């Protein structure tokens, strides 16, 4: 049973875009498909720039370490794209909830999906389950989806690099 379609995949999509920004609009849409979105969008000339703004605004949430500040930022982001939740069965994929209006632009849909998804991720897993990689100088976003809630690195490579640094610092 899939109760939270806007949680994990949406926040992982946002992190993927933040960590590896596509060079053009087609790359953004390709990434949305890779990460599980099925909706297609009419192209607009400012989609690439406007989606970058959505991700930059979301990165403020990532960088906020205080739960109250995170909640304040996410509430503002959700209010900016507010729409009543609605049941939909588009493309015959089964009934599910959308937290956005139909027929929106790519950046606006991503703003809604990412803000709601991040909110659901944080309230179901913990307000500390989002941050930056702990291996300097890496600044990639880390979405902690681990069972124990202790993920600090964006990749095995960064985790190994940090372990080597700790080891060398002791010796």
C-alpha cells in the first residue's frame, strides 16, 4: 500500500536536481520521469530558470537546521502553491492524491510536489532527516531515508573519504 506518494520520491527528486542541475529544461523533465513522475508539461521559455528558483528556495529548507525555521519556510512554500488536495486517476495509474491544481507549469508543479513531499518526509521520518553531506568539501544534499536516521553522507565515496580523514587525524 502506497500511502505517501509525495514523500520520499519528491524529496529525492529535489535533492537530485540540487546535486546535479540539468543543463536545460529537457533534462529537468527527464529527471522527473526517472524519479517517478508521470505527468508531462507544456514547455515554456522560462521553465529552466523558474525551476532553478524552486530548487534554490528549497535549498533554504535544507540549510535550515532549526525545526521551527524549517516549518516556517515549508509552510510559506506550500502557501505559495496552495491548491486543495484532489483525487485523480490520470493516465489510468490508479487513484491517488494531488496537492496541486491540474494543468500547471513544470516549475509550479515541482514547487507543490517538492514542498509537500519534503514536509511529509520530515514529519514522518524526523525534522532532522535532511541536510548537507558531512564530508567536506562536498556540499551535496543528503536525504536521510535510512531506518536508523543516521545518514550523514551523500555517497559511499564521501563516507569513505570522511573515514580516511578521521583515521589520518588520529594517527
